[in-house]
């Protein structure tokens, strides 16, 4: 098992990646500045193979002591996306580029670096492979391109050009395009699209995590290479993305703005064939991500201890009202006399809801006709896993038509 350093490990990707690495038996150290006050790793604090440090990747005193102990480094700490980088360009470049340069200069040649870069490096392109010319538009993409150039001089490195990531994570991000549009569909019910024909590639956050795991397990075969990481079937336009969301949120309305430009001018189709040939395959579809039930949309419910405390207080209030005196501890029913000792907390959302409700829809139609006679035969299969458990739906349909023209006034069909 490896000693792995994950910078920015409490972030959107890191908070999903770190638990996976720990479950595989790796010793994981996280360095994060917790700039959002996130608690996304709290549930891991009891694990003996997990360490976390509050620090800044730009400061040598924070970075170097833990860096030298790592076999594998996954540098996730970054100002991600054009809007955030434009808001603080100095902070962005010092974190996204300067800190990585400092790290690469310090590393020994034997230490492994698995570096997330970005599809944004392509800027615009009809069909982009790892060999395509780069045309970064934003500061974020330009810094990532410079990092990748220096990274490829390190003998033990892999660059992952990530597609736009989506899906639920302990440290959720609503600003990412799929997550943003789904959130708008559920909360606002509408969206106005600028240049809705612009396309880009997408990938689920858990598939990104699996890609890092794949790199660790197959590093000797993959090192020294650049790989696009995305869902090949999800090279879709913003309009097509909204149509996909509309299948699951039928009340969602979206329109094309007649004037104006999207400040994000990325527009490309990306090939992920190289990484797929290296053995990695995505598991989660775009529909899976759209159907994830956001934690933020769930109605808050009491856990077992809180519910027992609530029942105790209700009993005590009723006792005071009807008996005109304070209840003793012995008056309280034993079932919730000691709320803090409650052992069971049922996650009812988890018990009754599926995180994803994948569906299959397949149809085959055969038609023929000669002269005035025409025939058609079709068979269809539809299966959907319901959002609520045990509400799955499955349908097989068969249809056959035979028709013909008797004369110019009469058609007959069966």
C-alpha cells in the first residue's frame, strides 16, 4: 500500500477520492486550507491510516515536511474555474501554477504525481484528442497548460485532462454546469441559455475518482502520458443537456437568449479513447448524475437521539400540563428516558430512495411496403428503476400494422 498525499482533499473531488483510497488500505494524508469551512472529511477522522493538516500548498513550511513522506501525490488544491480565477487572479495563479512548480522542483524523481488538468485547454475544437493543438481561453486553462508542460518533464507522472465534472459529493459544488442546471431546474424551474449549441464533455465525480485509482494500479503502463478523462457519450450541447434534465424534471423550461454571448466560450468535442484503451471505463451516465437526489433538497429529519429527546420533551410537557407538577426521571417512559443512549438512527431517505434511477428504452421497428400494401412491425422494451425503492417499472410492447388502399376513397388497416 502507498503513502498518498492529496492536496485539496476536502474539496469536491477530494472528499470523494480520499474515502476510496482509505478503503483500499492506502495511508492518506490531506493538506487543505478549508477555505469554505467544509466538514467533508470529518467522518474519516477515526481511521488510523488517515491524517489531515490545515495548511497552504503555497507555503513551503506547510508543504515540504509532508511532501517528502509521500509515494504518490495527487494535487487537487486549486482555484477551479474561470469565474473564481478572474475574481482573484493572483491567488489563482499562485495556487494553480506557482505552487505546483514549487512542488515539482522539490520532488525526487521516484515520487509519483497524478495531476488533474483540464479539457478547457482545448478552448474550441471539433474533435479533440490528446495530440490536438491547445487553445486555452481562460486564466485557469492557461495555468493548467503551463503546469502540464512542466509535469511531463517529471519521470513519474500522469496528466488527466478532466472533462466538466458532475454528480453528488460530500463537498458539493452547484456551480459546475450539470449540477447548476439541475439545481436551476428543481429550484427555479427555468433557465436562459446563451449560445446553447456550444458543446463540451462531462464526467461523473466518482468516475474521476476511479480514474485515479486506475492510474495507481496501472502506473507502470500509463506513466509519462496525458489522458482525456470523460464520458464519451456525453459530448453534448447545453441545449441537449437541458433536454436530458427535462426528462426527469418535466416542469423545467429553458429558452435560447436572442441576444448576448456566454462569457464561457469553450466549445469542443473530446475523445476519451486513449484512456479507455488503457483499461478505464466510466460507470455513471449523465442520467445517473441528473437523477441524484441532492442532500440540500432533502427535508431535514431527526436522527435517533434527536427523536428520543423530542419524544421525552413532548411527554414532559404533557405531564406538566395534566399533572400540574414536574415529572421525575422515573415518570418518563423507558424507551426515551435516556435519549443519548439511543442506539438506532434509521436513514429513512436512504431506506426508501434510490440515489439513481437508471432506465433502459429500446425499440426495433421493421416496415415494408409494395404498391398499395404497407406493413409495420415494432417491438419495444422499457425498464426504469424508480426513485423510490420497489417502484420499478418494466414494459414490453409489440405492435403490428397492415394496411392498404382499396380505392382512391378508402384505406383499410389492421
